């Protein structure tokens, strides 16, 4: 697999806790999005570690195409248009 599965068309808002570590799903196949459940085992993807330095709401990427892993960088807006045009054109 060379491309991740598109888990969502929008980011996942999560209230993270200061001092906690999270593992963001990079393959898009996890059943507990946006976090890793081990589904990447047979892919060439590995989860991305995120350490919360403060308690706050953050937005983890759901489309899996962000350039700022594991956070949403807005890429989903452009890729959604491409995704929709592939489905409906
Ligand atoms: S959800 Fe992937 S860039 Fe926003």
C-alpha cells in the first residue's frame, strides 16, 4: 500500500491531556480513529507519536494527507474536491 486510506473527510477534534502520549493512525485503517489500533501491521505505514504539552482541543488529521502529521493542515479541503470529482465526474 502506497497511499493511506481516507478515514474521514474532516479532522478529528480531540481534547488531549497535558503529559499524555497519543499515537495517530497514519494508515487510515484503524477502527479507533484518529488513533492507532495496530491495523497498520501489514502496511508500510507506522503511527505518529504525539505528546501533549498542554491540555487543549486539537485537530488530528482524518484524511491522512496532511503535511503536518498528525495535525490537520487544511489539506483535506483540496483533496475532498478531488475525491468528490473522482466519484461523481
Ligand atoms: S483532515 Fe487531513 S488535512 Fe485536514
